[in-house]
């Protein structure tokens, strides 16, 4: 260690502190995003596979939707039902 430098231990401690603070900020955003994502996924994965695409109603095996378009279509329908509905 070169004489006159800040002791390595202090630098390490400071770096760790900065990293922790930085992580904490990031973590907040991540948790928020991941929670939303997990909720969406849980809702979706709780849907039984009915043999038909939830989006367009065409037969499908092993999946809920053919593709992103069908999924969007389904989610649009769900959210409009939620807005108008109470049913
Ligand atoms: Zn479809």
C-alpha cells in the first residue's frame, strides 16, 4: 500500500456503502416492476388451458395464446370488461 493513500479498508467500506445505497434505489424500482410482472404472470398462469386461444378462440394446444397479438386482444377485452362491467 502506498503511503498517503486512504487506507484500503475505508475505501472498501465506502464503496460497499455506495453500492448498497445504489442497489436499494434500484431494488425499489425492480421490486415494483417484478411485483407487477409476477401478479400478471400469476393471474395468467392460473388460467386453465382450455384448448382454445383466449385471444381469438381458435384451437390451440399447450398454450393460452397463439402470440402476443392474441394475448393483447385478450387483455384488451379483460380490461374493457373491468371498466364497463362490474359483471
Ligand atoms: Zn389466437
